[in-house]
C-alpha cells in the first residue's frame, strides 16, 4: 500500500513539474507577434540630423513630361474652376543640385499628387525622394502632406525612409523657384532625423 501511494505521489509530482515546465516555456501570442529590441541590434548607432538641398523639375506636358495627369473624373467635377478639384498626377521628376535641369542629378521624386481644394491650388503630396548619388545612393525619404502651391514656403512632413534614412522623421520646405504653364522648378530644403 505504501509502495502504491509513493508511486501515485511520484506520478502527481511528475505531472505538476511537467505542466510548470510547459507553462513557463510557453510564450504568449503577443510575445510571438512583437517584442522590444535594442537599436544596436539592428546595427544602428546614433541619431543624426541631416539637411538636404535640391530642386525638382515637374513638367506636365510635352515630349519630356515628368508628371502625367491620370484621367479619373467624377460626375460632379467642376470644369469651370481654375484648379480642377480631384485631378490626380503621377510623377517621376528629376532631383538636381541646381535649378538648371541639366545640373547634376541626385535622384528622382516619384509618387503622386492630387488637387484637394475646390477654392485654391492645394495638393495632397504622396512622394518618395529616391536618391542616386553619393552616400545617399539607394536611400529614400517619404513625404505625405499638404502643399498649398501659391504660398511662398510650404512645409510637408517626412514620414519615413529607407537605406540611410531608416526610421526617418522631419520636414521638407518647398519653395517655388520658377513656374510656367508646363514646367515648375521647386526648391527643397529637407531636415531629417535618422540613424547612422
């Protein structure tokens, strides 16, 4: 009888230890889905503030057009407005060091903008500055914000980036250098925090 009871207690003790081991080793679903890590584990060292200065060239017609209007029209589109509310443009514009389109090209701005105001020339910008030169080659910065085109200086947020600009945040100041009916040259001063 004592031997049988000892076997029963041993079995119960084994089951308790087994379940404790299983429970202690089990991760919660939230731990499997996401966890905290250190910045250094990604090879990132310290945060830096960089200033970039360049011009982009937006050409909306002709054989060298870099901005194309996407024809999407609602039944209520008002064609009498000087700014066609709802117009969508897709862009692949050169970024240059100087206002001259033939100066050194440092990348491209690729994305789209939409006329989002019925009473003024205000755009929603969804852009990537894709850099092709120097230490920024292969890196991008993403812009998502409002651009009130007729204001002297417009400020749009930098919402992210890739390559050198991983974890980027900051802002881009846009200032129209010159504008005609088919070609706008826009100066950009970009201030961006990123890790190096």
